[in-house]
C-alpha cells in the first residue's frame, strides 16, 4: 500500500510518463506517482490530497506554473517543489528561486542524477521556516 | 695799324672764348667722370642686386636668406657699420633679430627703435642728423648700450631703413647704420635698400609659404592616414556588429531549438534506461542500447553547446591571469599533445597584467584553438603559444596579444572567411560551433580574434584582449 505521493505536472505527455515510470521504478511501490498535464489539474490534486512532492515543468511560458507554485506556498507550504524543466534559463532559475522553489533540475537529466534530488526533496524536514533558504539543488544537465 | 689792332682784339676774344670753352670742357669732363663713376657704381649695385636675387631664388632656408641679405647689404652700401634684419614674431607682438653682422638687441614692441620705424614706414627711409638722434633717443638705456656695443662707431651718422613687405603685409625690417663720414648714405641709396628689402621679403615669404604648404601637406597626409585608419576601424566594427547580430540571431534560434529538443531527449534517454533495467545482463540488445545511449548523449552535448552559444556558461567576472590560463590549458592537453607527437612551447611575456574576464570562458577559447591546432597536425608538429603586451595607438588602452601557432596543414583560403561563422565546419564530426563560440566570447570581452594561415605551413590564431585596471 503506497504511503507517499508524488505529483507530476508536465504538459509534455511523453516526458511526464517517463518521469513517472522512471521514478516509480527507482523508488518502488511505496510511492504513488501521478501525472497532471496542466497546473490547474495539478493544483486540484495537491489541494485535496496529501502530496509529498510536486514536480513541475513550467514549460515555455511558465506563467501558470508560477501561479501553481505560489498557490502551493500559500496553502501547502510544507510540500516541497522540484522544478524539472526543459526550458532552463538564468531568468527561469531566478524566477523560481524568487518564488521559493528549493529544488531545480534541467532536462535532459538522467534518472541516476535525478533520483538524489528527488530523495533529498522527499526527506526534507516539513518545517515551514526551513523551506525557503533550503539547499538549492541546481542540476544543470 | 687799325687792321692789326682789330686782329689783336679778335685774338683776345678768341683766347677768352677758348679759355671759357676749356673751363666748360673741364666741367663737362668732371661731370662725365662723376656720371661715369655713378654709372659704374649703379651697375655694380644692379649686378649685386641681381646676384642676390639669384642667390635668394635657390635658397631653401629662411635663416640662410636673412644671413645672405645682411651680408650683401654691408657690401652693397659702403660705410655700413652694422646691418640688422628683424622679423615680427608669430604673434606680431615684437621684433626678433634674425640676422646681423653683429649681435644686437631685440625689440619687444614692433614700434621700438629704428627697426620699429622701418616696420611702420610705407617705404625705405634715410635718417640723418636730428631725425636719427630723435629716433635713437626713443630707445631705452639698455637698448642703447646693446646697440653701442654692436656698432663700430657711435653714434651712427646716418641710417637706412626699409620695411619687409609682401602684398601690403609688413613682417620685418632691414636697418643699416652708417658710421663713416666719407660714405654717408644718400637718397640715391633708398631704391636699392628697398629693392634689397623687397627681394628678401619675397624670398622669405615664399619660403614661409613653402614651409606652410609642406606642413599642411604633412597634416593632410596625417589626417588622411588617420581617416583611413578610422574608416578601417569603423568597417571592422560594423563587420563585428553584423557578425554579432548574426551570431545573436543564430544563437537565439539555437537556444530555442535546444529547449524544444530537451523534452524528447529526456524521454528518449531515460526510456532506454528503463528498458535497460529490464534486460538480462547478457542480453545482446544491450550493445545496441549502449550505442543508442551514446548517440543520445552526443545529441545532448551538441544541444548543450548550442544553448551555451546563446547563453555562455555562467561565470563570474574576476581578475584573470592570461598566462596562468594558458599554462593550465596546455597542462590540460598535455597527454593529447604527447600522443599526437606535438611539441608545445610557451613564450609568455612577464608584462601581461591581470584583466577582468570570465576565466572559464577564455579557457574554453584557448582549449578550442589548441585542440583545433592539434587536429591540424595529424602527423605531429610544433605548437607555440606566445603572449605580448602592446599599445596600438597612444590614446588606445594596452592590449594583450595571444598567438597560438601550429605547423599544421593550414587553412585553405576559401574557408578562412567563414571560420568564425556558426555551424561552418570542415571536420567530419564537428559541430561548427567551437570557433564561433570562441569569437563570441572574445568579442564579449571587447577583443578580437584573427587568423593567418599558409597551406602546408601552419596557422596562427591571434586573440587581442584590451587590458583594464584591476
């Protein structure tokens, strides 16, 4: 019976599926990993469920993903967020850092490099004050 | 008897007439001799004037002209105890003695002394008696003393003055001091001194004009050369701007494409990873998976380079030692050089200062060029890295030149204009981005990169980086 939940928000269905399958394979059955193709859908899951980690790709626009991150901070401040993006730029990094995102990785990243970031995010102590200045894991390739 | 008396009277009359005629003949002879003497004198003076004018025509130097005029004036006017030629200084605020048969005084105001009178006079003047005394009395005590020391006899008995003038412009004066009673100057001398002064004025003016023309020609040549240099710099800057704009456009496109490829690449690479997890360790498919992963990895590297082309890897500006960077880069490729039978030598100037730069980016530039040099020497060769500090122009900042020379196959002339264009490559597996990125980085540092190459002789890449205060 899974007792931890990871929500993926990615509008690229193939990439989302691979992230889900890969993490599922690496983390095992104790984790339930679900996919939402839009920030709205992801927010509905996060708002009503007990999500342990949100993995979000802001996409090329990044606007509504930013709104999702802000909503998470406002209403689910203890849920860690990992931004996993194919559109890595210094501007996006700065924007996500300003939004309080603690974990950031740029695609294409191999699972063997992604896994430590995910496990680190999942182990994060759920104390709100410790959320913002946390270690900023910045995986670039 | 009457007839005899009559004859005697006639004889007496005739004798009287004869003596009158003789006396008149004597007078005429004296007059003729005087006129002859004057004619000889005049002829001599005219000859002298002609000689002077011929000499002045071939003179090439103002000082030579004034010396000649003064020397000839003394011989042309007997009894001259001193001859002075003055010229107004550049600001017309004083008369400067340019030549004298004796050293003499300099007048601070153009109106001072006999020279001042000569300068202001419309034509030549003869001063004698009270006029000369009055003119001399205008001088200060020190000027009188200096003048007295310079004259053979004091006070002068007469003086000839003439302005140096050309087309109504007066710019100097000729002054002769007469000191011998037997040769007092005469009004007949006036046309000669004015002629001498005019000849001198024309010669000096022509030389001055010639000097001014030469100076203007030099200025024009210098201006033309500066203009050509500025034009060349402008053209280079425009070409650089165009190249930068092209690079920026290509870079933006590259970055955009790179981003779009990242998602499928991520999916493809990790799909292979997941497939691999389910395969037996001995499954023959593993070999193909490895190839697929390797090639996807290659795509990922190309994509990364394309993205970095638009947005170079993050690096901090810091005080950077170019020589140390070059040594580190050579150290990095040491094994590569050894395997390629390439002898590397560094000739690094100790004068190279620290510059503010992105060290990682410059290291990437040096590495790119050195690795290209290695590729150009498949059978080995010599690699020489040299630095020097120079200043192109006095107002320009000091520039560091880094030369990386190889003895390789050289670059064919048709490839040279495209070397720094993105995606232009002659290598089978090249991306065509190495030199484009290098040029981009160097340009971002305010520098330039150039190449010289000879087929079968080798190539030299020169990087010019401006220095800055650290």
